[in-house]
C-alpha cells in the first residue's frame, strides 16, 4: 500500500501503545509511565468522566511522557545505528519493529500518498531516525500526493500556526 496516514503522536500513542508488544529490554521507566497514563486516560474517556480538568491533566502527562519516550528512542537509535541504517533496523529487527508501529512517521518517505491534518502539515514531522522537518519546506511533498483532512478547521489552524511561529 502506498498510503500513510500521519496523525499526531498523541493520537498514535493513545490508540496503539497498550496493544503493541515491546521487548522487555526496551520497557524503560518512561515507557511504563506512558502506558499507565494512557490506560488511565482511555478509561476516563471511555467512561465519560465529568472531570474535564482530570482528563486534560492526563492528556498533558501523555504528551510529556511521549516526548520523553521519543527522546529515549532517538538516543538509543543514534547510539546503535548510523543515520542510514536506523530505518532498516526498525523495519527488519524484531526488537525495534514496535517503534514503526507506534510511530509510523518513521516511514514517511517510503510513501507516495500522505493523509494528514493541516496542523500536522504545518508542524515539524519528527521521524525519530533523522532530524525533524516541516512538510512545507520538504522535497518530500514534491514527489507525493498530500491529502489534508479536517478541512473545515483549516483557517483557524493556519492562523494559530502562523501566530505560534511569529511568537
């Protein structure tokens, strides 16, 4: 299949982390904390807790723990593999395949059709195997078809991104 759906790291983690098998040696304290907070978050959302502050706090904790986990993964990959072999290791080595399942952005340049939100398109794409980049300034979009969903939210998203970059 030549189509990759790129979503926020938050959405990927919340949907997938509890179902992906991660080798024991890769189950760091950060990974364990992230799994726990995702479990609490999913439970709160599924049971439709009235306490929106609690759900927001859990979401913020997921974002922070995810950032730390991605940092750990990137550090480990840099230590063990050259830039050119990192993606191959994630694709071929059993102990690293969970990374590609949890963070499909690792394989962005392997796909010809990319589905994403305007927000994802305007923000930096973190692939974990190389430096992050903006789609707008990437050669990648010249060779790909980019389909943007959530088009009704486009104007506000673009304005917010421009304001954020200006600050």
